[in-house]
C-alpha cells in the first residue's frame, strides 16, 4: 500500500508544493492538509514544510505551532506517526516541544540561501533509513533563523543518545555542534534545517541528494 | 479619570543565548563613538488589554500564555505585571 504523506499548509507556507512533488517522486502519495483542519484523517506521515508561517511573527514557527491541526500532529507524533519538519517546520517542532532546543537568528544575521554539504549521522529514523551512516549530501539551505541552540546541560543527552541526524560540514549559521537535523528518541519525528525537497530534480535543484528522505518514508510500513 | 488597565509581558533572551541583534546594535553604538556601551540585549514587550479588572485568576491565565506562547523557555525568560496606569 502506498504511504500517504500529509503536507500541511499554513498561512505563509512556501514549500508545500515542492514537498508534495518530492513525496511523489519518492514513491509515496502527497495529501494536502489545511492548518485549520482538526484531524489528519488516514495519513501515515506528515511533513511540516518550509516558509514563513504567520510572517515569522512572535518567533519563527511559534504561532503555527498553536494552530488547530498541530494538536492532531502532536497527538499522532506521540503515538509514533512519522513527522518531518523542514526549516520553518523544524522551528514549529521545537516550538511544540516535540523536539528539544530552539532555532534562533543566524550568527552573522544574514539570510543564507545556497547548497550546503551535510553528513547523515543517524540512519535509524523514519526519514533517513535509506541512507548509509556518514553519507554526505548536498542539500540547499535558505534560512535567517537556522542557528540551532539548546540548553548546555541538554546537549550531551542529544549527542549520547545519537539524536543528531545530520551535521553541516561547514557550519553556516552558528548551530551548536554543527547540528543540521535532529530527531526524537523514537526516531519518528525529525526536524531538518536544509531543504531535501529542493534537491530531488537535477534540472531545477542542487542535484538529487534529497530523494533519500522521501524514499525512506515511502518504504516505511505503517 | 478613566483607569486603563493592562497586563505587561516582557520577554528577554536568556543571558547565555547569543543575541546577534543586540550585538549588532552594540556594534553600531560603538562605531558611532559611544565607547562605553559594552552590551545590548534586545527583547520584546507585550501590552495586553483586558475586559474588566485584573484579577489574580486572569493574571494566572495570561501568565500561562506568557510562559507557553509569548516566550520560548528554551531561549527566553519573561516577566509579567499589571500596569494600572492613569490613562489619557
């Protein structure tokens, strides 16, 4: 059975269509979901796409994280449903508390938009099980608030439990320990700052290294 | 005189959190010749007007919002107080 991946659109979301294209290229079915919906129906997984939900007012992702659909996302995520937050979606996952830490203004204050080299360091998640440990990927970043921070006493736990899913080879934004992506302990919830959905078509992107994320979820049996 | 009651919530980045905006402002001040400025931290102030008098229960309700929505406990601290100003 084809995996059905819900893609949530908030006011100010930009990358929902790219995410849907990537999901389809990965072999799963993309299901549009609106932020005012209150249930996820029968989707098997959810992507919180990138963009500027609510214009980044208050804090990036903060207002989206309290919208009606997020209650369902949090409940399902806690039951084990795979959730991938990309960029603004990662910021939402941190704001809801599904993932630890927070994303703050880039160290040098610039909005950065360019392909970056990252290394996959955890292949046990629902979204990275296609990769080999140590895989190096070229994935675009485009963010102004991508600097991952976490309380110093919580960082060792993240490292020790192997919850860091990807690191930047050349840290672009000041993220602690070069963190580009993390997961929860169960491995079903992943937040990633770079945009794998923008690296799925050689004609219009920075290669196709992002496809592995979508192959990973298409192969997950739910 | 009309009494204007507001609840004020002030949110600041935690001291240990890098505040690039504050740092940029400090840099501008220093370059403009204000050499004695050695640190700037940028926060947010929310003025929340409410119907009726500010009760303890209402203050608790707004404090819950301050703690969970207006501030992010990972990176920020908040202060909350009632401002019973004398209005205009």
